[in-house]
C-alpha cells in the first residue's frame, strides 16, 4: 500500500511535523493564537522569542502547566455518524452523540440527558440509545443499517470533555465511563455493533445485486465493538501547532486512538445451496438404493450364483452322486445410518486459517477480515485491525482477493474430501443380514436324483465386515431327510465328508458372497460424482466476482483509523478536507458505498471522536469558536 507522500515528506510527517497543506491552513490561525495567548498572559516576564522557555516543547509545557482558564475548546463523541442514503445521521437526535464546549469560563453539553463523567472534570457522557435510534430512523434506513439491541449500552458509549484550560477529549464506542478506550475485552467476546446491508443499500441506489454480481443474493458488513478517542492539549497546540502525543503521554499535544475488534463480511449465494443440494442428493440416492436391496433382483441373482459356484467347486469329483437343487435367497435385510453424514453436510465449515466459514444449510459465507488480512500480509496484522496507519483502506488490494479465493478453494476441497470419506464410512457401515437355503440331491448309478435334505445358512454384519474375510457372523447347518431309502448308505458314508465341507464352505464364504453382491450396487456411491464436485467452481467465481466488483474496484471502501490531517499514513477521507482548522477527527471505521454520490450514498463512521478547534479568550472575543 503506497503512502501519499514522497520519502522526504514521509520522514517529516513521521517525525511529528505537520503536513504542508495543513501548515498553510494553520499559519494565519497559529500566529493569531500565539499573539492572543501572549495578550491574555501578559503578566511581567523576561521571556523573549529566543528564550528557551518560548521555543519548542519546553515552552508549551512550562507555559501551559499553569493555565487554568481562558481557552475555548470542544470535545465530541458519536458512536454512529455520517450519511446514509441521503439522511445525515448527525441531524438525527438519537445519533447526535455527546458534544461538550467550553468558552474558557464554563462548559456546556448536549444532549440534556448527558450525565457528568464521574471523576473527570468538565466531561459528560451519554450512551447511544439503540432502541431510540432504531425508532427514529425511517424504515428504509433500518433495513440498510441494523443496530441490534443485544449490542448493549457498554458497546456504544459517548463521551465529551472541554476544559477551561484548553484540554479537550472526545470518545465513542466501546469506552470506559471516563472516556478511555476499554481494552479489557468482553466476557464471551466483543459484541457486534452494527450491520450494513450492502444489498439493500445498493438496491436503494439502483444497483441490482443479482445483475451486478450473478450468483450473489445478499451481502453485508458487520462491525464488532469499536472505539475512537481524541485528546488535545489546546494551550500547547496554540504555541507549537499539533504535535503527535507519545505513547506514554509525556510529549506532544494531540492523541488519536481507535479500537476495532472485528469486521465480518457475510454473503449469501445460491451456488452454495446448489453444492449442498448435489451432495444431499447423493446421500438420498444411497438411502434409496440400500432400502431397495431386499427386492433387487440383481443382488439376489449374484448371491445365488456365488453360492452355487462355491458349493459346486467343493462337490468337485463327487458331482456324479451329489448335486445342488434350488438355491433360495431370503430374507435379505439392509439398513444404512446416514445421520452422521447429513449432520456433517449441514454443519458450517471453513479453512484452517479461520479466514472464512461456509454454512451449507443457509448458503452463507462469512469472511473474518482480520484473519483474511493476516493471511494476506503475514506479520502485518498481529494486532488485528488495530495499530494501523491512519486511513488504511482494508480491503482494496487485489492480493487480498487472491488470499480469499485460495482460502475458499482450500475449504471446499477439504470439505468434499471429508464428505467422500464419510460416504465410504457410511457405505461400509451398512448393516446386512441374509440367509440362503440350498436343496441337496443324491443318486446311485442309474437311479434318479433323490432329494436328501437342505443346508441352511445365514450371515450378518456390516458391509465392511463382509468384505473382510472372517469378520462376519455366519452359521450353516445340514438337515437330512429321515428316510433316504436307496441313497442312505452313500449319503452317510461316501458323501458325508463332502456334505460337511459344504457347510464349512458356507460358514467361511457366504459373508463375502453377500458383501460382493451388495458392493456391486452401492460401491459407486462411496464418492461424489463429478457433476457434484464441479459445483465448487461457481462458488469461487461468485465470491471472487463480488470481492472484485465491490472492494477492489472501490464501489465499497472500508477504512480503519480514519483521520483528517493525519501525521502519517494515507490521505484523509475527501469529505473531511473541509474540516475547520484546529479540529481533529478520528473514527475507528469508515465505510463508504459509492462515495462519488456524496451524501446520497453511504459514508458511515463507527466510533467517531473529535476535539477542537481551540481558541484563546482573545480569539473567542474576536468571533472565533462561535457557539462555545
């Protein structure tokens, strides 16, 4: 991501100097403020413009340490701000936030419902009333911007401070009662603050989502807990201009901080449902096939042939005196338990890196942008969405799109592989019981064949067991007729060992015969057909197209750590270019949709705070800081 300044300019900015455009804007105001400050503190002094006391940081610290009044200043905090489909949220009373001003002698606050911040002088707080906000917005806006009541007051605090000494602070979002950013986390995780239904927004702007992005029916952005805080020592800034405050607060006069716990992109695609349906249809086919095994003539014929072949082989040289009569198969019972497989198909799944989650049952794909950015730029997002340079456009880089499609491809491939593994497991787990009755005949020389009895055999187990020799429960028994007449001697003598081998052969071989007959029917159902596995391609295409057309093209932009006149980072939001000199804004997140439409599109700020401008009493008397 390229910075908006040359290397030399960038080094100046990072060292704490004011950007050139900002210096031009503040030059006249800075001289007036400095002169006014001299006038109002015109007690006898030996200081001069060249004394150490009046130069650089020692001046501000020494001169402002004793300042107790005479500075007009302002601090604001607004949890939700900006413009939404032609409505300026800042004009909606329920979203106006907290504003505190001081004219150097007393402070004023709005709204009237704001309460003093305990232990913090000239500071007021008023949490966002979500129910009141939802009731104040027209229906089309609540369909576009959804703020759940479950977010809770703790996630949407609003705070402002304006001290007579020139110190100002503003904060909004997940903040403490004294206006600090709450870094303690939240039990059970940070709550969601707001959801912007991009599909509804685009529809209101005459952009049909289905036409714009085929294969996508809904898309939204959901922000977690956010906070923005700005703090300004106005007295010090009047002397030196704005200087970034150090991390420990011992140097500098302007601090802007933010918190963004998470930001999720959620989209709904019928391509996911098509894949889910294809997989589900395969499972249904398996169930139907197994339920029809008992009446499957092919299975019965295969078992009959297998048994006949096995026993005839064992009869061998005795075929002149011993033969098989009819072979009757039945009953055959087969059941399959597809519940684990169906539960898996319905359960959400994702990639190993946690970038996204696919919900097969709803067709929803949820993207964790924090994990996505961390995967796209290893080592650069160790603090999640926090600690980023001002005005970082989070999602516009094509490299992020590549990371997203790779993660989606990995997730889908792994899921299909798991489905196939479960199909194998399910098919091998088919429970089977089958029995056969074989009629036996014998004769002596030229006598006709005489029925001598039957062998009854049964086998049970899973299909997997039947396909593994020795793993089934199989029994077989010989039942000879009581009066064998002419063939009694040969049956009880010469043929006795052969008859015994037939029984033993069935005990060892019937399970495999039945298993192979059933496998011939269900074996092809142990893997998803190609027509189903190729349904992943439309999913990847739809997600890739959506991301490219919305974020890479700039139709939708998401900015973290939004600031006007930043000391470093990237250019300020265009609508903040006209911010009055000496006023400093920060927002944890800025979401823009069709920015070229201005207020008719979306410019939504979450966790917004501002401080300033600051005026000396002389400048205030001359008409500055009107309304303080």
